[in-house]
């Protein structure tokens, strides 16, 4: 298995909703990432987990809450989002923090 | 501080013609270099990377890039493009002293039939 999977592919939510994005990889990678990508822009790093511990938090608002239940899974819990949070959310993983990230297909999030 | 500049926001080219997408970086430390491709409505896919060794790096889909330390460049080339190469291409660098990727703004490759 050489891919990163993400669910759902699309998500529409209201500003009062709570939802979660899920990411899974079975490549034995020990670093996992959440990125946010706005249209026609490069991805922006949000969080990095290394060996299931939060390694980097790029000053992301608390309405985004990451979770790494085990070495293969990464979740992003969403609560009270704003319309400007609408974006493509990409999960990635790498062998270690020094490796090149492999990206999943992303979740297209729309906040109404 | 490190930065990455992709000089062209869009590059139109005819099918079967060669293409070069330019990437320059600035850094006071050694860097590792990457090119990613993003097809419409998809995630990013690693095309190739330079970590060390030969400065000419071959990647997937017939792409290659050359690391030029004196010019601080890592331009991406393909000798003959196809319609399927239509995508956004991102150059990224990772400083030796840091684990985070620094991204260029991206170049949209437009293939004209």
C-alpha cells in the first residue's frame, strides 16, 4: 500500500457544526502532516506529528484540533469554523521528518 | 531566511514541444530541493527530489531537473510535453537546518493542442 487516503472527499458544513477529517497511511511512515491549500496557492503547513506526538503547530486557531490515534491515522477535528476556512485540506506522510511528504488527494471543505 | 521564487505564474507551450519551469531559491544554509505536481482537483504528487550526489535528477513522467548551486536554481525540464501534463507545478526547498518545506508560488503549465 503506497498511498495516503483521506475521507471525506468533499464536506460542506455550517459555522456551528462539528466535523472531522480523516487520513490514513500504511507505508510505515512516522511523520504525518496537515496542510491547508487555498485556490491557486501553495499548501500551508498546519500541524506535524512525529511518532504520534505533535511536533509542529503553526499557530493554527483552536477551532482546528488535530489528533493522531496511532501511527497510521491522523484526524483533524473542526468546530465553529468561519467561511474563510473553506479550502482544500491535505494530509501527507513521510518516513521521518527529513523525508519528502507523500500527499493524499485532499478534502474539499466549504464552510457556509 | 529562506525563500523560493518561481519566476513564471503560467507557461503556455504547444503539445510535443520542450518546456522549462524555473525555480530559484535563496538560503544561507544547504538545502534539499523538490518538485511537486498538482493535477486539477487532486493532491500533490512528488515529481523528483535532489538530496545529494549528481546534480541532474530524473523524475517520473519524463521530467528532470538540474541543481545549480552557483545560480541557486533547480529548473524543471521535459523534452516533449503532452496534454496530460497540464497541471500546477510547485518547487519547494527544505533547509538542512529545518524540517519544514518552503514553497514557491507555483507555475501553471498550459498545453496548447
